[in-house]
């Protein structure tokens, strides 16, 4: 008998479905049927799984905003036909894709869960099997009122379910490849799957909407001791730039050299939206805490608070497309839209 639980699984590529080239040993994406053949256990789950893939599976290093749009539109197309959506994705840029989808898919009342693996599925010690099977179980999980247990964009990896826009890839080797420094786990899988219901977003009353447009005219400038004016100028003087992410030290600090402050505030005068995002993974930007962030704070730099770099970058692209006025942009950027930041 066919199950009433229906999941749409979208395959984008990544290690999970890769196979080693017999001559060179290089890992390259393989096809979806091969992946499913490797996990016969999927047939034992009380769930019907339909599948689809991006045109050609890719290493996630090649993910572009166009792919995010395709994924978002694919989910929109079948939003009402499935209980949940599972996206198989390379881990390298999974946190960016999860962040992007969290902004593009508005008023979600269904789970969209990204997962992948550190070892290809055909390898005996691969983490792919557990990641995939538990992801599907979580995507079909319901609360006592029959609504979806996790109505948000998530990442599942190595027994942990994370809010997607809070994740950061922390290891190229460990099976536990991700971490959420500033937000608790949404669920943990052991003998049972324990959901942290207090941490999960409540489903909105509004109807679902897909809004995938992004502006990619953004630049990133990382602060480091010894940073030189001519290199900074070559980035900041670009007339195409509409948004700038300044990767600062600690709680939002930067060198206090006049040339640097002038260069950054000059951007703001041209209505370039400038966001302060810390190079630290844990904790938050706290503008004005130190003298070394005061001049930028006084000039109106935008705080990313405790957002990940990935979420801050995509939120910048998302809001640039929607809000031209600097003050309104700052207000929206500093407000949690999808649980991506906490203001204390
Ligand atoms: N390079 C791979 C990718 O991101 C790594 C992985 O899948 O984990 O596509």
C-alpha cells in the first residue's frame, strides 16, 4: 500500500552521490539512480519518495544564485503536493544554499531539509546512509496536531538537525561537518529523534510565497593586520558595488586608520549598504563596545549581530533587491526575518 507521506527529494550533486574515477581517483558527481540503488532501506520507510535533480549534478563549489532560484521555484511548483522536501547537496556551500532558501521561501509550513555526506554513498563507511534516512524521517515527522514538526529550512548532518541559516561548515574531515554556534539544535537523532520544539519556528498564518530575486552586486572585504589602502581602494571604488560586507575582528572592530574609515564611510555616502560581520563564529557584533568600532557605528554601519557570514551575505543579496533606502535597509537587516539572528 502506498504511504500517505509524500516527500520530494531534489538532487543537486555533492559527495553523497559521487563516484571515484577509476584512473585518477578524482571524485565527480554521479547520477541519482545509482544513489537510490545504494540505499534499499529507503523502501522500508513509511513514505513515498519522488525524485528530481538539477540538470546536471554539480560539486557544490559551483552553486550559483541561479541554482537557488531553480530549487526555490521547483519547491513552489509542487509545494502543495508534498509533506516535505529533501535536498541532497554538497557540504561545501550547503550553509549558503540553506540560508538563501530560508529567505526565498516565505511563510513555510513544511520542512525543507538539506543533507549530504562526507564520504560517497558507495563506500562502506559512508555517512550518507544515516544522513539520508534520518532526514527523510524528520521530513515526515508531525506534531500531535498533524502539522509538520519542523516547518523551516534546515540542515541535517551526523545526528544533528540545525536551522539552515545558522549553520557553518567547520570540518573537511569529521562526519560532524557543521556547527551552529549561536542557535541550539532543532533535533538530535539517537535511538529516538528528540525534537527541541521550543527552538523550532512556529508555522506562519500567511500563505506560502516564493520570492527568489537576489541582487549579487556585493563585495566582501576581510580585515587583517597590514591591510593596504591601494588594495582596499580597488574594491571599494567599484561603481557597480551596491553592498559591502566588512569582515571585522571580534565584536565588530576594525583598524582605526583614517584612510580606512574614510574609504568605508565614502561607500555609505554613495548609498552602498555596508554590513559589519565578525570573523568570529560564536557571539555577536556589538558596535561601540570598543573604540575600534565606534567610528563605523557613528557613520551608520549595519550590524549583523550574531548571524553567520553565509546568512549575512545572502540576506544582503535578498534585501538589496527589495529596499533601496539605507535607513530602511538597516532596519530590516537588523531584524530577524527567518530566525537568522538574535538581538539581546
Ligand atoms: N566538494 C563537495 C561538494 O560540496 C563536498 C561535499 O559534498 O561534501 O560538493
